[in-house]
C-alpha cells in the first residue's frame, strides 16, 4: 500500500474512527484546559441565571416574578433544576472557574456521545477533526456557560438512543432536553416520523403522552402557582427578538426583519420544507406515499416495516433541526451549540467532496464568530444552512439510504 493509499484509507475507512475518535477527544480535553486557563471568562447570562435560581430557591414559584439583571426567566423548568444544581456546586454561583470545569466535562461527555453517533452511522474519519475545532462551540460551553450546552448534550444522547432503537429512552431524554430550552422542539417532526415508521399507533401515542407528561411533571411547582405565567414565559412562541442580536437575517434589514409578513413567510417555508422532506425522504423506508402511510398508520393496517439504519435516523433528525434553524427568524450565537456538530454530518450525507466539506465548514465557522454580525456574515449563515438542507434533499437517495456507509471510488482525497 502506497502512502497516498494509506492516507486515503485512514481518512475514508470508518474502521479507523475507533482510534481516531479517542485521540481527538483526549486532545480536545487538553484544549479545554488551556481555554479555561488562558482565555478570559466572559459574563453574559451566568449571573442572571444565578439571580433567578436564588429567587427560586428562596421559595418563588411564580415564573413572572423570577428575574435577573438581564431579564426575566424565559426557559422551561428543567433549566431551573439543572442550574439549581450548578448553583450549589459553584458556591451560589460565585466559583465561576469551577463552573467552567463542570462545563468542560459536559462538553467532553457531549463530544464523546457525538462521536459515538458518528461512528454508529459509519461516518468517515475525515469528519472527526471538524468536531473538535469549533472556536464558537468551545466558547458557548466554557466561556459563556450557556444552558444550550446542556440542551445539546440531551439532544445527542437522545439521537444515540434512537440509533439503538431505544425509542422510550430517546423520547424521555429528548423531552428533558426540551425542558431545558425550546430549540429541541425543532426535532419533533422527524422524531414523530421515526416513531411512526417503527411502531404502531398505540405505542406512538403512549410515547407522545410520555413526552408531554414529562413537561407537566417538571413544571408542577410552577403550574400550581401561575400556570399561564409559566407557559407564557417558558414556551413563548411569539417572542419578538431584537434585531441587533440576530446572527442570521441581518442582511434583510430591520424593517423587514420585524415585519409580520416576514415571520409568516418563514413559517410557511418551514412547513413547506418539512412537507417535502416527509414526502420525498423521511417516509422512504415505508415504501408508500403520505396519504397511504397515514391511512395505514391510523387504521392499524399492515404496512411495510424497515429496520431504520443509524445513519437514516441521524440524518432525519439533523435535517429536521437544520430546516428549523434555516427558517427561524432570529438565531443567537448560542444556537450554534445545536448546529456545530450536525453540519459535518449533513454535508457528508449531502455528498459533497471532502475538501468542499472542509471549506463549507470553515465558512460557517467564520460567520458564527463574527461579532456583531454583519450583512456578509448573516448571509453566509443562511447560505450555509440552505446548502445543508438542499444538499441533503437533492441527494436524498444517498442521504437517506437505509444501508450502512461504504466508501466509494468517487469519494477520495486529492
């Protein structure tokens, strides 16, 4: 075997990920230590989180009365419980360095789970370095201590459970993650389709009830005090985001950004894209169209059942996430916690050449590190998301294949 062949085999053959992934994880652990040691911590929301938790621990249960220096509590109940634990572990929030260390461990655990998902999907090893190189992602976890890190961890653990067909555990973890922050709601359409493909209507309804029941159980202390206040704050679907903080649609201008027509247009695009993916891609294993699938599912008639491959499961869930992010009126920097580890996989499943994968990844990473965002950076953010969504859709026969990945002669390193 020549040197070129050896390099190509290491980059493309999934069997090498079993030793490449641990090495990268260890290297990233050292990088996390350097970041905490050398890069100054930036205060954004941690103090506000701790102020809000202090009110909760003092007995306040009315969500509308729980506030901090930068605003009211606008996250679901699991966020409160998670940061209550962090409050106690960090000396009432004062030991920020220890908080950073905790988030470094959470980051490394999440990275390990992400790599496990990639390996189970048969992803080629050349994607793995991209999982440890994001400046913005390290910042979200270790320099900002955002709750998006906790939610992203829950998202990837749920994906791993779904890949193993542990549907109940996957739904439970996903719902807990949703109880930390709402972006995980973007996964719901794909999760619903995956459950419908794999289970009959009875178990699907029960799992839907489990997901809703978890949200109710988490929120009981607050629902008993002010249910309307809790729902309006924790799940505020009509929240008006400020133009100055947007990462994605800045280039359209503030007037259009704030308009109702723009909001409705994005909602319509979201519904349209979900419909197209369901019709052309997500229902592919069933061998039937939407109408027949729904009729057979609802009536309990026999329908084709296919064991969903781990790569199909992961592609469906991440494409649902990417569609939602593309059609969101406003993305903030911390939302990159959900996208950063998803993009390399989606670019690969879209069939792009490895060099182009790295170029597109670098452009996206650049755009999310421009602060404040500019017309140019926001255009790159939207364009990157569009390329991932449309790339997967246009190459759906490969992206949503139900078989495991095998390197082809066309996929090579130049």
